[in-house]
C-alpha cells in the first residue's frame, strides 16, 4: 500500500519535472561551452558594457531555444534587477508592422506604468519607441527585444526589423535584439539593408550528444533525497532506475527512438510516456516501461487497420494494388470486380463471393478510409461507377498481410507478383 | 606625427607660423584622446571610473624617443610592441573600451576615406546656398558604405560654413522614409515641422507647389535642406510621390535642396525619367564599396584612440581582405573585429581557469582569433545542422539527392517515400512508417532544408523540393561511410 502511494507521488514528481522546461534545461547550463553560457555572456555584456547586440537563435522546433533564453533572462533579472526590460513579440501574432509597433508600445507602457492609448497611430507609436529608447539609454536600462518566429517578420517590407536594428546603431539607445527561428537561412531572408545592420551572430541549437543525454536522464529521472518521499523508497527507486539506464537494451531502445528525431522535446515526450506507464503495484521502473513507450510512438495506424479487415476486404485491396501495378491509373468498383473474377478463374479459390457482398465490403473499406473517392464530382452516381484511389501503400499492405492472423497464402503470392 | 615631432625639436627659434604648427601638432593627438570621454557621457559603463585610462598621458611621451632614434622599421615595430604592450585582456574595463571603439554606433569625429564624396556634396550644397537656388542630389551605394554618416557631417559643416560666411544657415530636415506610413506623408512632414509656413489646410503637396511657384513676399525664409534616407520606400506603383518630390526643386521659386539616399544606382534613371526632359536630373554621387586599404585605414583610425596595441596588424589585414572581397561593408568589418576580441577574451578566460600564469603571448588579437571570428561570421549553419541531424532524416536527404539526380527537380511525398524505403532496405535498416516520414519531412521543411508544398487532400500528394545544395549534403555526410556509399 505504502509503496503504491509512494509510486504515485514519484510519478507525479517526475511528470511535473518533465513538463517544466526551466528545470530540464538547467542541467545543460553548467558547461562553459553550452549555448546557455554563450547567450548569458553576450546579454550580460550588453547590459553592463552598454553595447548594443543582435543575435539569432537557430535550431529545429523543440530544441530548447525559448527555454534557454527564458532561463538566461530570469538569471539576468535576478542579477541586475531594474536594469532590464523585456519586450516579447511573436511573428505569428505581430506580423503586421502596425500591430507590432502597437504591441511594443503597449508592453513598454505596462513596464513603466504609463497609460497606453489604443487610438495611437503608427507614427505616434514609433515616436514613442524612439523616445523610450533614448530615455532608457540615459537611465542605463537595457531593453531586450525577443522576436520569436523571426522568419515571419522578414516577410513584407521588414519595417519593424529595420527600425529596431537602426535604433541599435545610434549611440543613445541601449538595446539588444534576439531573434528565434527554426529556419537555418533566416538571415538570408532579410533585405540587404537590414542584413547589413544585423550583427550576424548566430547560436545554433544542435541535438544533444550522447553524454549530454545521459546527464539529462540522470538529472530528470533520479529522485531527490530531500523530497517528501521516504529515503529508502527513493534510494531503491534510484538504484533500479540506474540499472535500467545502464542496460544495453535500454540504450538500443533509446538509439532507435532518437534515430527519427533527436530534439530534447522529443526525448521528454518519450520519458513522459515511460514514466506514466510505471506499474504502481510494483512501484519501481523497469525496462518494459520504455519498451511500451517506444511501441506507442511507433504505431502505424493504417497497418493496424488491416488487422481488423475481413478476408474479402483484403482480397479487394489486393486487387486494387494489382490494378495499380498494371499501370491502370483510375479504377472503380467494376474494374475491381473484373480483377477479382479473373483471380478466381485463375486460381480456383474458395473465397468467391457474390457481387452484392463484395459491394458491401467495398463500402466498408470506404468508410474506414483505406480507399477513397478520387474526386468529389459525380456524387449522384452510384458507388460502383465512381473512381477510387488507394490510401495505403504497397509496403504497408504487405506488412499488414504478413502480420494477419490467418491469411490465405494466395494473397501474399498475389501481392508479390 | 613622427615628422612633426622631429621638426618641432629641430626648429627651436619659433616664428609665429611655427608656433601655430606646434599647437596644431599637439592638437592632433589630443582630439582622439578627448573624444572617447566625450562620447562616453550618454552612457556609463558599470565599472569604469574617470581614472580608468591612466595610460593616455604616457603614450605621447613614449612615442617621441622611439621616433627620434634611427632604427629599422622591424625593430621599431617590436619596440612598439614591447613598450606599449601593456594591454591586459583580463581587465574588463579595457576590453569594454576596445569594444566600444569598435562599435558601429560610435561615430568617429572625422570620417576617413570619404573625403572626395563629401567634398562633392558639400560643394554642391554650398553653391546652392550661395546662389539661393534649389537643387537635387542623389547619393547611392551599397549598405554600410557611410552614406548617412557623411550626410550628417556635411550638413553640420554646411551650417558652420554658412554661419562663418555670413549666409543664412539653412534648416536641415532629416527624414527616414521607413518611418512614413504612406509615401505621400513626406510632404506633410516637410510642412508640419514648421520649416515652411503654410496658411490654411489642404493637401501639403499643393501648398508646397503653390508656395514655390510664387515669389516670396518676405525674403527672410530660409533655405531648406532635406535629407531623405532610404528613398526607395517612397516608390509607389505610379511613382508619383518620388517624382513630385524631385519636381519641387525645379519650381521657379523653390528654396529647398534635396539629398536622396538609397541603394540602387539607377534609381534616378529608372524612376525619374521626366526630370531629364526638364533638364533637372539630380546629381549622382556614388559611394563605392570599401576596398581593402580603406577598411584597414578606417579600422586603424578607430583603434588609434586606444592607448594600447590591441590587434596584430596581420589580423586587421586579414579581416580587411576578407570583408572587402565579400561585400565591402564596414559594419561587417567592425562586427568581425568585435567578435575576434570576444574570441580572445574567451581564450584568456579558459586559460585563466586552466593555469594561473600570466602569459604575454595572449595579449593581442592574432590571426587565429581573427580567422575564427571570420569563419563564424561567414559560415552558414547548414553543414553543421546536416551533420547533426538524426539518422533517418539524413537518409531522407540522401534519397532525395539520389532521386533528383536524374534531372527532375521536384516530386511528391509518396514517391520520395518509396525512394526512402528502397534506400533503407538496401542498407538493412527498418524504415519508419508513413506518418512518421511525413512528420520528418515537416521538420526538414521548418528548418529550410526541403520545401513542402500545399495539398488539399492527401498529405502524400504534397510537392517536395530540395532547397539545400547537393554539394553541401555531399560535403556534410562524406565522413560517414554509410552515406558515402549511399550517395554514389
């Protein structure tokens, strides 16, 4: 009993850790080579030495760009309170220049407790921005502009980018512009005047190496000794977990999982499913948790659909595939029936069904979305005459039929030819 | 400077002219030294004090004994290094002084390498003010060539000259055309700043045209110098605004001098053809991209304000060569030099963590630091990203390369999937399912390595093209034997 409640508490603790990006990325902030320290160095030099900087954070989605930036900003706000104000813009929301300037003015007003008027025009907002930059420069306060989805700001006339980067070239302002984007060529999208004003610093967020992953796993999954869980449960949990992590099979599973996508977000999702499948009765993690997590991510929905099909439906799918391999671009129910009849004439199988039964099976395949109508015209015609196309690939059909419980051998033979 | 110093010590009996020479010779080294403290007043470094530059006074004295003796240039250079090599990269205030001297926003008091162009513009404006005539000028050039900076200097110089010469100094209006919501607002800006007195309401353009077509009653209205930056934002489809703006200077009683700044060299020809017929084509001053010598000279000018030798001269030359070959953009050169200083700073910090001895070799920015900074600035992240992609995404890129080798340039996702499955099977790797294949294609699309088109219905019918060069993929993956055999 006690073990079960402890196990549930442990699960909750681990799950809350996995959903907290600042906890996760704190593990990566230790080494001096990491992106965290480089970013912190650049931003703190902007704050202390009052030199304006602009840089770009690049990396695939889910590699922790925003999380690391938030970590750095929180640390800097603690170190230098009242010397930094942060303005956040997003390319999906504030794409339009008018909207972006309005949002900048609104955020600046909120930070400095001024009244914001929604009626202010574009001119007023840009004058306000320039005036605020000058005032903050005199007061030695740095304004940090965070532009997420930076590549979306580069559409159109790029007025916002030009004004921000131009303001940073003047001596009276103290600001830093940080762009976050997942496109590697984000700075090639800029106009040449804007690109000339941009300082070409880029921080690349590459997928983590194996030792970083190991360090991350230890940091997240090992229970702390000073939590509400009793010490002996926690030590037992940790020893079992470490034996799982050291197992060769676990390393295989992890390598297999990360071979399709290796961002940190992807890894966290895997760990979440694994932690959720910890058996509360036994109370401790095991290798099977990770195996279930892997199989839940590697599902093939269409292949699983094949498992539920009847043999007649499999016949129809095979006929459709044979028609496709004969280079017949469009086919409908009638052509499928012809193929079906020809197969039976050739092989004398026992699965010869009447036309209306086949039509019923055909309709079931349509409902299950394994085949679909190839166009939306001809809705008045009956099902037999409308052309269809197959939504499942040859490979999937083959694998599905191989895995089928009692499939007649003739189907595999027909598919292979 | 050495020659002036020699003349000073040789000609002891001073005539008034020589006295002025001597005061001139002392003035020259002083201005670069005073300027940084003046420039620092808008901002304050956190840990700099007025006494943080103690070496300024010593430099003047230390230069003279070296230049008066006769030594070979190499010996002199090494002497310079050994005597003035007291730049300590561990001192934060000195590093911040270097970075500030190299920052784009610190404008030097005199602009070098643009004297010819500035002279031309200044002569033109001076002629206009003297004759009280209007005129238009078009300044063009690549970004980062010093156009806006020199226009500022010219306008200041013009006002000074007008005051000294007894002319009425013109009003200066600087507009950046990106700040205008619509292009016709520029006329409103000219009117509203009070430079032009206008009675009543109405379209500002009409007012200006009326004003300039009639002889002024009061002769006390000043000349107006309009500097319009980023002029191509005023180009509309019918090009009316730009045309009207330049036509303002052709009206009989016009009193405005218009200087337009843009990047396109042929803006005046392409967008203002009608001015040719009125014989009022604007004068075009082209700002060429900086050459290697010019960049080197500008960097040296900037670094002269510092009391120490910060850069090895070969490092500066490497930077100047590379930037001049690439674009001739001064901002890029300054940014590369700053990041070279940061590379040195990081190295010093690491060596301080490793060992505590004070090594003198680390004290200047050498060629390897500069090379590291240059490669960081000019390299694209594509190669690194491809090398660090997960295995299946790399296989997708390889199968795309093989598929597109035949001459086709795009295909649909379904075909790419077939090619991918074949590649996987030939290498005994289990391929992933179609839904995961699609999500991997989407990830590659987000990163800009492939381009995925739109498709209304089935996802498998989306068009796929490769946006990264085949040579890049080959280069990035050549280290892995698997892909080498794959790509053959």
